[in-house]
C-alpha cells in the first residue's frame, strides 16, 4: 500500500473513532432535556433555562447567579442549566448560537424571551417582571 493509501486509512480510522465518541457522548442526553420539559409541564411555574458550559468564562460568572435564583425562588421559578459542551444535542435543539444563552419559558412551556451572553441577576429579575411574572409573591 502506498503513502496515499495509508493516509486514507488513517483518516478513515480517525473519522470512525470520532463518530463513536460523539455517539457515546450524546447518548441519553435528550433524556435530561425531555424530563426537564416534562417537569416544566407538571410544575406549572416559569422556567429559566441557561445553556452554557462549565469552562466558559461568562458561563462561570452566571453560575452563582443561577444558584442564588434557584434557591431564593424555589417553588416559584425553575432554574435549569445545561452544559452544551457535555450535552451537544441541546445546542441544536434550542437553536443556540452563542453561550451562555438564557431562555425564559412560561409555565405552559412556551418561550417568552431569550438573551445571549452574561445576564445579571437584576436584569433577569427585571425581565421576569417585564414579562408579567411577580416572583416575589
């Protein structure tokens, strides 16, 4: 086998291994998303979905804000984080173009608003208020 033939074999092997890794990484990932959507329907409260990554700098800045909101508004607001680098199908499912992306959902699951990039706690709470949701009550 000549040099071009060996290169073709190596490329084919790399592509095959890459395909297998992607399949293993994404298997079961839709379960978490579907269950989050099913939970949303059962809970009947607004939901803030943040799609980002553990290693992205603005996403890291969002993490404590999301944790605070999740705790402070428990029972009044569902806060969900999906790492799109670990769950690569979520980016496509939600049409993500940049991370982090925050999507605001009504209790019925319909999308109300979306924002790309860092979003402060005050801005998030103001947006909920603007959308007609009093989370303090």
